C-alpha cells in the first residue's frame, strides 16, 4: 500500500484531508456546532461498514432514502426524518446524490417556503431565512462531484423533468473530511466516470469567460491531478495516494466552477433528467463534442492546458486527442447512444439545456438550436466542426 498525503485547509471551507480521518468525525460535528446529527447517505451504502462506523462514532441514526439523480421526494423524506428526530445538523456521507440531498435537507430544515422557491435564479436565495439553515459535515465517498465544497444541491423536479439547482451561500459545509480510505472500494467504472466529472468541472470553469485567476489556477492544477492520478486510481483502486489526489482534484473542480460551467453540464443535466444517466459518465461522453463546438474561442486556453498536462503537441488538437485517448483507456463510450440515450426528446433537451444556468458559462453563446445539434452529434459520434 502506498502512502497517502495529509493536510488541513481552510478554503473554500474547513477541509481535513488524509487517509483514516473519518475517525475525526466527532470533532467535525462538534466544530460544526451539532449535538444531534442525522447521517444522510445513499441507499446503496445503507449497510456499508463505513456508514456503520460513522454512525457509531457519533451515535447518530442513518437516513438512506437517497438515489442517484435525487428528487424532491428524497428531500422531503430526509426532512421528515430530520424533523421527527429533532436533529440539529446533517452529516452527508456518500456520492454526489447523498451530499446534495443532505445539504438541501439541512438548508430546508427551518424554511417555511417550498423547495422550488429556492432555485438558483437571480436573487431567489435571499428568500431563505439564513438563521434557519442547519450545519453540514460533508464526507465524499466518490471523487468527482465536489459537492462537499459547493454551495448548491441539484435536485430533479420529476413533474417538469428539470434538474433544479438549489443555491444558498450558507449551504457550504462547515467541515469536510476527505478520507481516501472511503473511496478504495469504488468500482473502476464509477471511479472513471466520477473522476472525469472532476476534470470537466475544471475544464469548463477554466474555459468560462470572465476575470477569475483564482478559479483558473485551481482548475489548471485540478486537471493536472486528474491526468496524473485518475488512470492510477482506475488501475489500482487501493492506491491511496492516487485516491487522495483525486479527492483533492474533485474538491478543486467544484471550487473552480464558482466561476461558471458550460455546454457539457448544460446538456448533461436534461439528458440525466430524461434518461437517468450517470452524471459523470454523461459529461465524460459529451466533453469532446462541446470542445469541438467551442474550438474557435478556446484554442489558446486549450493550448495552455496542454502545456500544463505536458502534451505533444501543446495545442487544441493535442488536448482533444488526449481526451479521446483517456476516455478510451478508461472504457468510457464515445456516444450517448451507447449509454441508452436516443433522440426522441432532442428538441426539448436543446431547449432545457439553453435554460440551464450552466449554459451561461459556455465560452461562446449557445442557444437551444446549437445545444440540440451538439446533443445530436454526441448520439451519432460525429465530432462537430467549430462553430
Ligand atoms: Zn458535474
């Protein structure tokens, strides 16, 4: 077994990184000001030993009614458990679904308005009573979403087939534990898909327009870490060094995308709403199609990324070729058709993608027609020529 790095960081929140640090959960909940925490985790982890260990460490009940692409029903079920147990904080432990659901449950704990009133639209977040937002300790068991350092949760509205972003600055977890031992059991396919989600977060943030050198610097190093360590984590799931670096890269992706995301996420959200595809996998498939569409305005940035990743040639084409090779090496399909997506909702997916807040971060303006054409290209596998 390899050594795993360790560190305590204070931005964008308090982060304790290092193998075995789940043991420090009692200090984390205490620091977050909780005395009666509720653990929120994924249904698939309900009986996992690490969840039992967390529960024993802080003597807290486990709520595991959470599935991938979590819905309002999952939030309401969590709220019912939270209120009936008279809890005063949430320990969100699991993949992106558990982290997002746990954060939204803590956010909604003391609110009187309905969930969808807090969608990330304009200043709707100011509708929330900040004093009623419960604290969260976040412990990711995948390395991709970065939700542990995010100020939002993505919840599916099943009535409208829309993934809604519920946002509030105080949804940022108070303490994050990045324990690489918790990710060693992740299967190779999930490791690859979630790891590429982290890469896409960094890539879209770096390519998003706007002056934000902090985000750009974090995004570049995040991409370098994914390039160096994701293949290692996939080859040997017990490589604690690679696992620790990927957890860091995932947190860096979500830190960087405060700057913005782009077309990959704008399309992946409605695709996930309609077809229930895995978020990271959907992004991993979509990335090269969106890169090609945006090529005209991101060539210089892609050349810089290629230099940071030490690619030959250090150009857009060098980076594109590397992305395609990495996807192949990690057994990521080339088309969305290969993951069960078809064109029956293509026009609606284009329209929804244009409405998704991520679309505004795309480096060139994209409307419903452009997003639909990128989506259609990703079904057939034809990389589009630059817009
Ligand atoms: Zn993502």
